[in-house]
């Protein structure tokens, strides 16, 4: 049965590795990557994620039109992993989208997650547990990320918080 899962946590908390482990039992797997390789560090990160994933994955690289990519992917897959919402939100902000446009895109994504046609695992960062950012753009990003995580958690059937590589189930059947 198809289900939707949200995995949130801090940077390098094991979110992606846990998402891949949840997807492992499926035969038709798709990765939707939102990272744009703009510098050498990002290119190295992409190669690391490709090695961790291994073979047997279809890849969709989509930095902005995530809901459309997810619709296409669930039609052809048993399981789709979206990695990650944080970079996608950053891409939307940098492309000039306003709050209302970003919220509209989030609603499209949540609609798919609420009744997925294939299992969907979404990775997102928890960025609101640190200090208050000093500049308005970073505060806006932090606020949008918090809003996105709340909306995604409400739409998903299960949610996990990653801490030190340990998955803590925070929503769904125990």
C-alpha cells in the first residue's frame, strides 16, 4: 500500500541514508533531486549521494517544479524519494517567487502526499532550532522552511525526526 513519509532533521543527521533504507524494498525507485550543482562542493555532494544510492534508481533532477516532477514519478514508480525540500525552497526564493507563490507550490505537493499513488519519502531540514537569523532574507527562509515542514507533516502519513543518525518516529502507527 502506498504511503507518504516525511523525514526531518538537522544537517548531516542521517536523513538521506534513512530515506534510502526505507526505499530499499521497492523495485521501481525514483529519486527526485532538487540540488543544482553550482560549485565543486555541490558536485562532490551529488557524487556521494549517487554512490550511497547505488544502482537501480531512476533519477529526476528538478530544482523548481517539484509537484509536477512528483506527479510524473509516482505514475512510473513504486517508491519516490524527494531530497530535499530545503534546497527546493531555496531555489524557489532565489528564482524570485514570493511567499504566496511558494505556499501555493507547497499546497500542490501536500495534495500529492495526502493520497499518494506510490510510496513517497520526503527529506527536509529542521532549521528553526538555532538562533534567530540576523537578516530579513534568512529569517524569511527559516519561516518558510518551518511552514513547509508543518504542512508536509500534516499531509504525510508518517514522520520521523533524525538525530545523530537515529530515526525517531513522531507521526504514524507505532
